[in-house]
């Protein structure tokens, strides 16, 4: 599957690790999805990806994900 990245944000953590939150478009049909990727920085500074998962850009899914994250981190 080919896709293009429309936009992305990075959260650095730990020693040379990052999480990428991105919006991507499948080529050639144009369907868009959100993607979360985990990776690390190689010694030369290049990003190396380890795992990722994508899901549809649908408000109920996104709201539920945010709610679940907030529930988990709140005491």
C-alpha cells in the first residue's frame, strides 16, 4: 500500500525514542486515516520505525480514544 503523509507531529521520550502522530492519505484512492507510529533515532539521526497502527478519521473513534487515554492517566 502506498500513502502520503499530510501532516505529522512527534513526541520524543526516553533515550532516542519517539511517537509519531500523523494524518495520511492512501494512494491512489485518497482515503485518509490517522496513524500512530513508534520508533527511535539511529546514531546518524535518521528515524527508524518499529511499530504502527492506523484508524479511520471518524469523530466517535477519536473522541473515544482521547477519553480512554484520559481515564487511564487520571487517578
